């Protein structure tokens, strides 16, 4: 069984009717001995083999179909039988005939499908795998030897017949039977006298239980499990965690950390609350796994399968409709976290990342006068300290690019460009004042949001006001083009060494490698930004547009 930890990484995979579910409101989950998962929904039963869903529905003209469309609970007994409770009715899946056997009081008493109760309110299995059903006339236990139900009247200590109504039943880890209501929990004793052939269920004690019902959620069922621990009796529900301390008469909602070594068993236990989401407690480690509450709110049912995966079904808060079936898949320590406020004592907003030839990670942050470099061993250092004025002027470093002459280029969003010299271990700023014949240098103030390397190891850079070509050795500009009316969104240096620039308004600009000053502009159909340019295998360019994908032949 998987050991969950709060700091584990995970992702959530969702399944809906589009993937084969009969309905998006999943109410109960169970797993049989062969590994199949079974889901009861608002409109049918579903079996999942890990790849595909198979659904079963109610057919009013077929007595061998499910007894109703509105399914609530699904349970698996010790003989691997699948039992389904559907709106006061009970049925069993017959594997050999791929059909459903209905159980009710309208059958002849000699019929194996006969039960005493007219209506069923809940089903559960005890710790030995026996199926129990709570009905309007008491309890029904399925006897595996005779393949029939044995009736257990619900009586008080004076022998008076009690009539439960629409309550849930659950067995705790010590095999005690409990009846769960919204405001009470009743602990019961199962009494079997084989000599007198007398079977009864008798209430032992009633405890108060304040289920904090969310009045904004009306279309949800409640899920319960009960465990005995060192500090009392625990109720895990889909509306919170509750504890009954020894000597008390009321289950109180519990918000603290569960004490270490509280339980003698090792398997994880799960509960949820409508607002705080899911919780999974691991008795072996004493740790609680709590996924993002925003992704696990309004849970109706949950389940941990034998592989340790967490499954749950939930409702939309506003529409009250089911969200489908969700699976939480943990990935262990898949992510390592750097530069968190705990480590840096500062809040770091990251806008650029680059892994260089030395396997160092360069990090561009917002509103700080330095760059951060993370080394392969996990240590990090700050470098390239700017004046506060220059840091504020440049904004955040967005782009990084290594050239062929031992340099790393760093482009800031607002017109600041540096080159880091690996040999000298120094930063050199590239000044636009070296560009001749430009009347207003501010026209290139947003020119360093894109960086591109040509075949000679020199650098093309582009932004909202134009593009430039830098010599990587001299850090001088040998070509520039100002663009006033179009923003630049993408660049590509093709296999022949030609430069392509994607702009807004579906403008594609071409700079021939053999023509130092010549520029050609093409118009792609539409009025879209050209967000990305990729070169194909057949002398063609693929253009990613906000309005779709276009292909341009460049031969």
C-alpha cells in the first residue's frame, strides 16, 4: 500500500461521460478481487478495467437489468459478488449470465431472492466480507452457504420492534455495527442464538452526532467510516472528521493533527470536507496527505484502491452536477522546489529560465537587481548586480541564449541586453548607442524579448520596435530594422541561414542571408499574430497563428 505524504507531488486525472461513464455524478466506489473498479452513479453502474469503462443501465422492460436508474451504494462481498443499492431496492450482479438479480419482499418466501424488508436504505459488508442490508423491517444478512438472506429484526432491550428509516450502516475496524443518522450515531449488537434460531440486532447506545450539513449543497450523499483508536472512536466522513472521546456522549468535529500511533492498523484512511477537500492519513508515518482543496471540494465519495491510487467523485457547488470520476496519482518527489520564500527570505517571481552548457540553471526574476544561477548540486548564487535604476528600467529578464563564442546572452523585456563571458566570468552590457544612423534609440526600447542564433554563432534579437543582428565577438550591431506599426512575436533562422520574423496582422518578414540590407514582407491570409515558426522537411514553414496553422512553401 502506498505511503502518502503531504509534500508529495501529484496530478489529477478526470473521467466523464465522454470517456464512458454512464453519468458524471459518482456516488460510490468499490474494487472486486479481480481488480475491477465499480462505480455507482445517478444513472447506472460502471465497471473499469484500467483502460475502458463498461456501463450497465436500468431497463423498465427488462427484469434482469438494474432495479432503478438512481444508484447509491455498491459493495463487494467475500465471494466477490457485486451488490448494488438503488433507491430502496437491492440487486446483485450475476457474472455468469451478465445480468442482475433483484431481491425484494414481493417474491415467494421460498424463493432465494426473497427478503423481508419492503425497502432497503443502506448496504455494507462486515470485516468477514458478509453483506448486510438495512431495511424498513430491520436487517438482512446474506448467507453464503444457503445463498439466501437471513432476517435480523431490529429490537430494543424489551423486545419491541424498531423501525429504522433511511439511515446508513457501517462496520468499524472491530466489526461493531453502527447506524449513522445526521444527528445521531447508534452502536448496535448483533445477537445470534443458534439453539433458539433467534437472530436480532439491538441498539446498545446512542451518541449525538452533529453533521455540519452544507445547506448550499442539496444533491449529495453522505459517506462514513468508523475506526477505534487510542483516544476514542473516530468518524471519517465526506463532511469532516469527528472524535468521540471516552466517557463522552457526543462526536465532536476534530480539526487538529491526528495523534501519532493512534491506530493499530497500517492501511491509510480517508475523509473530506465540502470546503477543505480530501485528507488521507497514513497510520505508519503519522502524516496526512492533503491535496489542493480547490481541486477536491464537495466530494460525495472517495476510495483508495489496492495500488494506492485515490479516487473520488464530487459535485459542482453552483450547478449541483457531478464533475465525473477523478483519480489522484502521486508521483513521489517528482519536483524539487527552489527559491521559495523559506529559502530566499524573499518572494521570487520567475519570468525566464535557461539551462546552459555547464548544466547551470539561470533564473530571471522580476524587480530584482540580480540574476540567480542554480548549480547542478542544488546550491545557488546571485550574479550580475544592476543598479536599482537599471533594474527598474529593464524589468524582468525574459530570454537567454548561448552563442558559439563562449557567451550567454540575457535579454530584458524593456531594452536591456547583457552578454555573460564564460571565460572572464563577467557580464558585458550591449549598448544601442553603437548602432549608427538611428535617430531615436528609444524606438528599440522593447527589442530584446526574442533571441535567435544564426549559423555563424551571431545573435538576432527582436521585440516590439524592430530587430537587430549582433556580432557575438565585438558586441556591435551590423544590421538593424526598425518596425513602427507591427509587433514581433517569433523568429526562425532556417537551414539555409535566412532569417524569418513573425509579426502581428499576419505579416511574415524575410531577410535573405546573401542580401545585407534587403527585406521582403509576405502577408499570410487573415489578421493574426504569428506566434511561432517551425521549418518542415519539404522546404516549407509552419506558422502557428492565433487563428490556426498555416504552411508556407519557401522553395
